[in-house]
């Protein structure tokens, strides 16, 4: 594994971890809001072992990527970062995007002049989402603004939010999604300014406009596209999945039965198997 940096704007960088041979076909992994590049479990390593060059990126404002002093966290800036990374790679990658990362991929590819991706995998995200699921995410991200005294406290918060996920005994992966500040407390590894910006973008008057934009982008896709839904997701319901596939019939789909919205974390092996099978078939 190698850590790499990309300059997406003058003086602004995003960070990623890369696995495998750089000469192999590229897969970019884009995490969801409030997560980091460490949220993919063993997916990147397994992709590398299966013959891809896998790069898991920290989005702007997350993890070790730069945080925007101007609060530039809208989907346009995220899509701009993705396009800049792909230009520097010099080849069209397959892009696997969870939640926020999936929307980033949709906009970056669906609103392009020329195709920039070889394939797209949307992980439990569609142009429309269940509002109750979105509000539950916001509630979790809004809590614990004063951090955690230790990793056990953070693990308790995650367990309460994801009650169906087995609780790991080892906190090493959780620790990578936190940063310890000078006060000795642990805080989530993302810029809290983002939450207010995202809330403004999901008000009822803007939500309809956002959904229409995402649907236009999805209908404009010409590359092979897969949507992976968590079978227990409260963000992408069966109804929303069916609606998406009806309006954008060229998209393929797979359901990971034992997973919620955090598909890769809930059922990492089943999720990665579905992604590898899709990418292998289109190769």
C-alpha cells in the first residue's frame, strides 16, 4: 500500500491510498459523507489481488485531504476534484462511490463533455433518497460535537447508530476515522462546516432541483453502471431502487441482503465480490 497526493486546485490536495500494480486497470473508491478512505474495509486490497490498481481517496474536508477554508464542499467542488484526479491518472478508471461518493461520480461523469470513467458503481445511492434515512445520517453526524473521551465511547456511538453490525473487538480501523486533538479527545475526521452546507442543500425547495439534476446525469451515462443496494437500507428503499431502474434502464443492480446503507462496512466480502464480478464481466 502506498499513500499518494493529488493537487486538485492550486495549493489544494486530496490524499489516497493505493494498492496493486499501477499498470493495471484503475478503480477509484470514493467514500460517503463523514467517512474516510479507511471505510472500505479490505475492498481495495482484494481488488488489487484480483488484478486492479485500487485507489481509495479521502474527499475534500475528510481525513487527510485538505479542508476548505472557504467552505467549498458542494457537489460541484467534489466532482471537480474527481475530474482533476482522473486527469492526473491519465487513464479512465472505474469509479466506485458510496452515498456522497456515488453522487460525485454521477455528476462528474453524467455532466462531462467527454466520458472520464470506464464504469461506475453506485453504492446505496440513487438520485432520490428516503428523507428519514438522510435525517438519521444528519442526526448521527450532528451528535458528539464535543468528541469522545476514548475509543470505547466512539465505538458505543457507532454501535448505537449501526445496531445490526457486529461490534469489532479491535478499534484500530475506527481510530483511523478519528483525530485526536490537543485536548486529548477524539473527533470525527471531517470538517464540521460541511454539515451546515449539506443541510442547506437538502431543504425541500432545493431537494427537488438536486434530484432532477442527478436524474439528468444518470440518464446521460453511457458507461457500464451498477447500483449496489443494502437490503436493509433506509436511504435507498425497494421503491426508490425500482423507480431508478425504471427511469434509467441501462443500470444494472445487485442487492446485498445483510447490509444497510453502509454496505461496504456491513458486509464487506459480499459487497467486494459483487463489485469484482461486475468489473470482471465488463472487462
